C-alpha cells in the first residue's frame, strides 16, 4: 500500500490538493528586463509569461494570521434536525474546502431548508458557508437574516489561502459514507459553475492563476512526518474535466531550479474583495445582519424564524457539542502584495500564493497532517520565519532564463 504521505505528494504533483503548484515562465524576450527565454530554446506553444521574483523577506511580512479548519472525518454535516418548534439545517465541517464547496454545500442545505416553503429563514454564521447559504436562500425566495458572533472579515474564513481546493481535508477515505463521494461531486460541480459569475469583475474577487510545483532537489528525503498519518480522502479525479492537468515543463523553460517543475492553472479567491462582494450582494437583496452569539442549539429555537441554516464552522464544536469536529490549525504570513507576481508556488512543503490583498505564505510540513488536532490560534513567528526563509533560499538560487 502506498503510504499516505506519498499519496499527498502525488496529489500535489497532479495539482489536485490546491496547495499550489509552482510555475514557470517559458517565455520569449520581454521588455522591462523581465526574465526571458531565448525564443529558439522553447517551442512557441510551450511559452508562458515571465516569472517575476518574490521578495521573500521577513521585513515585508505585514501580518501573521491563524485559523482552524473545521475538519470532520465523515465529511461536512449537511442534515436537518428539529429543535423545539424550529427546523435546524446544519451546514458545517468543511475542513480545508469551505470556500471551494460553499455554493454547492449551500445549495444542498437550502434545498432542505426550503422543503416547507418558509417565508423567512435565519442563517447562523457569517463566514464562507453562512454567506453563500444566505444568498442562495434569498434566491430561493426567502427573507433572510444572518446572525453571527463575527462577520467577515473577522470570521475565520477570512484567514484562508483562497484556492480552489474542493477536497482538501474534506473527509477520511474510510470514514466518509458510501454516498459521500457522489454528494461531494455534486457540491464541487455546483460551486465551480457558480464561481464563473465572479470572474472578470472589476476587482477580481475570483480569478485564474498559474501554479508551479517544484520538486527540487528531486531526491531529497521526505520531510519528517509528525505522528501517525490519516488517509485524507481524494476525490479530485471525479472532476478532472473541470480544470487543466499539471504539465511538466521542458528543462530550462523556467527560472526555477531543477528539472521537476510542473505547472497548472487554478482558480483563486481574493478573499478580501470576494467576502466584501458577498456581503454587498446579501445586503443589496434586502438581507439583514445581526451580531449575536448563541450558547447552545436550544438558543436557535428562540429566533423568530422557524427555519435556521446553521453554519458556525469550527464553532459547531461548542455550539452543537459536536466533538466530531477536529481543528486543523493553519497559519499564514502575509507579504506585501506584488501585483507583478501573478502565480503560486509549492516548494519544500511551503506554499505561496500571490493574492491582490497580500501574498500568502504557509508552511505545510508533513502535508495534510500539519496542524491536525491543534486548536492553538496563536501566532508562531518562528514558523513564519522558516517558511519565508525557505522561499528566500529558492528565489536566491534562481536566474533569469
Ligand atoms: C490556513 C487555512 C487555509 C485555508 N485555505 C482554503 C482554501 O484555499 N480554499 C478553501 O476552499 N478553503 C480553505 N480553508 C478552509 C476554509 O477557510 C474553511 O473551510 C471555511 O472558512 C469554513 O467556513 P465557515 O463559514 O464554515 O466557518 P467560519 O468562517 O468560521 O464562520 C463561522 C461563522 O459562525 C459564527 N459562529 C460560530 N459559533 C457561533 C455561535 N456560538 N454563535 C453565533 N455565531 C457563531 C462565527 O462568528 C462565523 O461568523 C482554509 C482554512 C485555513 C485555516
């Protein structure tokens, strides 16, 4: 049997984990001194835009944020229960895939919530899942109020990488039910289609970008893995038709060192603008937002709305006393934006994604297990320094091609 760590690697190599592949620039001669390839060295059809250097320095880190992925071994909880006289439809536990699956998951939850055609719906939570569920409930014809302790950009969702990663830490292969892969595919396809609406807008809430995955040096031993590894589910092959496959770049076609350079294109969410757009869309449709904290599930039955879509994310552990939610800690060091760096890189278990609102640098030592079971939402500066240093070492070895 192939060890999960190798499977993780393989998923990255194929571009499925969304952690970012690294990319290249097999490019022709450019103006402004950009790295360029001699036109004869790389076939025209293999040429790509130039790779501009990342300024990977700690003095350019303007923030370090920490967030907990709400992971459930069996996959997200999307089911209805009755609490007193209230129908509560749960929609939580999306691991590292909450942004990516938000519209599909919201669609399933809203179907359940609208079964009795209620005129009013309450949504608990104002993160990726709550806001998308709320907008979908409006579209289904309900008057919607959102109740939440924290609103975006203060909700945890604002501290995510912002990549199309629909099966990142979404379930464990042997714990998800037999029907879950089918449900996952439906959610992923609905979401993917919906993001189409946010492409090409003025402030690029959603856009496509190149990702490069570097395996350099190719024979370096696997980094030490902390503790036992779990078999995180991989469903990406079910939706292979949606996104391009990773391609191996011809040797010398990019300024990245080593021969193992793979490139693909992926959707990214510029979360600052995308979150703002969702809030504006919800309010423009007559939505109402109220700051409120609930102590228990029974509290939800005190709301005037008798149908509630419950989207508390990691908060479900306390609110619903649901210990199936496991925290998976993730930290981001934010580098000052560099608009000319329009790609993402994955190198030595460090992921970099250039977003409009900052350059996301994240350590993933040990792959999907990194941060598993860790609920410490405190900044670890040494972790950030090591991740930035890894990228500095990479860019220090690069040369214009
Ligand atoms: C480092 C990191 C990187 C990630 N990268 C990606 C990525 O690239 N792509 C991707 O798709 N996903 C990514 N994720 C996962 C994604 O961020 C989560 O799956 C998603 O944010 C979950 O959204 P949510 O709305 O369920 O939770 P949250 O954003 O936590 O929202 C929960 C809401 O419920 C409210 N709430 C909770 N409890 C209560 C209560 N008791 N009373 C009232 N209100 C309450 C909160 O205030 C908040 O408004 C990443 C996560 C991390 C940590």
